């Protein structure tokens, strides 16, 4: 990376690492369960690798993903939410994982609030390529680092965001043209309010 790009990157809140990192619900939940059982990070890494708990083809990919999951849980900065990911029903755990993904990636945070949250605010449940495309066009105009990203990187990021929306039942499938209404679970709503993150509530269709 040349010096100019390095400066742009260091000045931007946005990152494209998500192209490799995805939503990873099964992996994050497995990691949270082991933490909840009292494993240290070393023990947890050993368990996941030796038993191949993620069913990955290589040890390298396993270790990399464990580190991603630990970072994502760490960014919640909330033991009760990590415990909820480990122990609550799938729909609750998934919603908390989505919030963790928002906290980890500014790209997802801004998308969920300015695009999805705004749709819910306006009671406009239409959703299409134009919504995702205009979000990225806007980002590229506003942020010099994002402006350097290749078309293939942007395309991959769009795919990750769409798949994440499907996994969390905002969309029925990747070709859906309508957002489903979602309801925030009280565990997450209370945690968001306690953290002073109320701005994030719109992403979960919560305006009270």
C-alpha cells in the first residue's frame, strides 16, 4: 500500500475487511458458549481447533475466524449480551450478533441506521438494489478511502450486507424487494439504552 493510501485508510472510519468476515452466527455463538462455560481464550482456541467445531478445512482458517469472533464479542463490552448469545433462543442471539457486527464495522452501523432504520421510520418497506447502490455511492463521495475500493470489493460488501439481512429475516431472500418488519428483543433494547446507543434502535424498528 502506498503512503497516500495508508494515510487515507488511517483517516477513515470504514474498513473492507468484512468481505472476508461475514455474519458468522454459528461461529460467534459457539465462541460465546465456550466463554460462558469459563474457557480462557487459549483453551477456547484449542477446543475449536482440535475438535474443528466450525467444520473448516484448515487450522489457519479456524484460528483466523476464532480471532474475528472474539473481537466481535469483545466490541459488545457486555458480559450479559455475550451470555445471551450463548444461551438465548436463536432469534434473540442472532439479533445481538447483528448489533455486535454493527459495533465492529462502521460500514454496517451506518447502513443499518441510515438505510434500514430510515425505511422503518418512514414506514417504507420497499427495498432494492438502488438502496444499497446509493448507500455505497454516497460513501464513495464522502470518504476518500472508500473511493479507492475496487468494484469487486464493493460488490462483495453488498453481498455480505444482503446475506446478513436475509440471515436476520429483514429480507426473505437475496432477491426480495420488501423489508419485513422486525421486533427488537428486550434484552438487546435495554442494553442499547444503557450504553447510550439509542441511535441504533431504528435499525431494529424501535422508535418508542
